[in-house]
């Protein structure tokens, strides 16, 4: 963000020099997010003409006057609404982070955005900001294992409880679980603090009907008194799904995945309206879960190619899954592009613009057969995570979801023959050859 305006060194209300206004349309033609990723939120003239934003490695920022410093802290502490009016301290904000937040918001037309040191720090900060003692969280299942652990084992130590429902739940099932949550909250002396969704679910790819949940929440609580609906959009966002358009209030990302896209950073993001993000920002200011400047700079680099990378990976996944679909050693595929008529297909058609590049592969057999497949891969890397330029494969039951109790894993469909695949941007025919020889080893 910009250097101060030295034209007024005597007044008490001088402001940082304002950046030039971003160009978002030309002659009535609205510019696409992929174009805006090249410069939105950044004015080179405020950084010595540098084409790309420098990395601002500083812990603190100089105030242009004492009165300006007071105003900044009024915003940081919440004494004045609207947040910081400038740069204060790198635990609160910074130029790289603010530019990144501006560009993240472009994709989903979000009013506000925040970036964090990891996806889990984003989720933890969200929950700490909105959940109090004796409150109830309603969440879909399955969730990423660390999210389930945070809700079930950590927040419970502070008196918060939860109820969950399967990702594929119908409107009637949603109504029932919300009614149960309201009863629990009343008995505990708390409130239903949040509806937390993950769609597609990790690792089954089950979809949640966000529109149905929004209708159910409004019916149960009314528009003015309802809890916020938060959703982890890591698997499909921002290219293939925009949950804010379907009724969600808060969208979360592990920016480590598709947004980062090169398996070389860890970060998280939260997008939504200022109404819901305000408390999250204040919590982030307090506990210091903001993304660091260098990681923010790397994410700015990555966002310039996110559409290209995700498009290529999605095209590759479609070709690879077409090969796997009828293979004799494949029991099934959790690939959204092959959904048949039914409730899940209906949700996909309403909510998604693409099938993504991460899917579940069910090997005929169990853990032993799955391990033989994984160990035989030559191009695909045996590693957790997803959304990178390279193809990754892992075994959720034995790796990312190992801590989930066996009975719950069974109920959620996280079986010993489930292998999670994240397709990268390699040549699709090379990937097919790799999977073919690995399946031959099963």
C-alpha cells in the first residue's frame, strides 16, 4: 500500500496518498476476474513504478501524524466502525495482504475478504469469532478431519456443542436437524451460532444443497435472527462454484490448494459481507492469524494463472475419469461429472459450473489393493493436499482422516478402498498411462 502524502506534513488529518481507481469496465464492458487478477487493487505509481507489488517486509508502519495514528487504532480496536483507515502493524494488515484480499473478493463479488496463515487458522478464527459458550454448531458431514476435530474435540472443551447431518441431506432432513439444534441451544442457554458446510465434502465429493439450507435456516429463525451460513469452497472455488450466489454468507478457502496451486505455500481465506467478516477481522487482529507478506505475494502470483490452471486440470480430470470409469479393477468413481439424475445431479446443475479435478477412486478390494495402486504410481505423487500443478494421490482412511473414529468413517463412506485423486496439469494421456500401469499392479 502506498507511501504517505508528504504535501501536508503539518495537519493532523493527512491521509495516505490514494491509489488510482481500478478499471473494472471499458465502454460498458465489464472486465472478467481473470483480467482483473493482473493488476486489481494495486497502483504501481505508489511503489516507485514497480510493475508487480513489492514484498513489504516490515513489522510496523509509520503514521503521518499522531491524530492519524489515533484514528487507525480506533478502527483496529472497533471503537470506530469500518476497520483500519491505513496501515498500522503487520499483525493487523499489510499492503500485500490487502491487495490479495481485494483480488480474492473479485471472483465471488464479495463485499470483504480476509487472508490467514492457513486454511485451518481461517476456520478456527471464524469459529472463535462467532461461537460462544453453550452455543450449538450445525455442520454437514463429512468435513475435513481437522475441522471435525476442532469442532468436536476442542470447542467442546469450552462448552460449545454440535449436531451434524449428511452432506446429501434433503430439505426435510435439514429442517429436522435445525429444530434439534434449537432445542439443544435452548436447554444449554446458548444459541445456534452457525451452520457450517463443506461442499463438495472431503473426501467423498458429496454436495450440499446450499439453497435448500438457506431456505431452511430462514424458515427456522427468520431472516433477521438467523445464524450465518459458512461453507468451505476449497474443492470447487472460485472457478466452478460461487456459494455466495446460492445463499451462503461466508465462504472459506484453503488457499494452499487451487488458489496457491503450486504446492509451495500454506494459507487460508474468508470471503463474505462486512456484517459477518467484521467479528472475524477483530479476532484475527487479536490472535494474529493473518497471512504473512511473502505468502500473500506468492498468492498474487498464483491468482494470475488460476483460471488457466483450474481449466486444464478440470479437462484432464474428465479424460482420466472417462478411462477409469469402466476399468475392471475400479469399483466406482466419486466424480461430479458423472452424476446421474437425482438429488445430487440437481444440486450440481444449480450450484456448479464444472466438475472439478479432485475425485474419489474406489479400488476393488480394500486397503491392501489401494496401497498397491498408490505405491505403483510413477507420475502421480503419493501425498496429501490437492489443487496443485502436479497430480496427487492419497488414502484418506489411513492418512488425512485416520483420526476419525472407525464407525464414523464407515457411516460417512470413507472406506479402505477409497483413494483420493487430485489431477494436475500434466498431459492427460501420460496420466492415463500411469493409472493404467498402477491398476495392473493391484
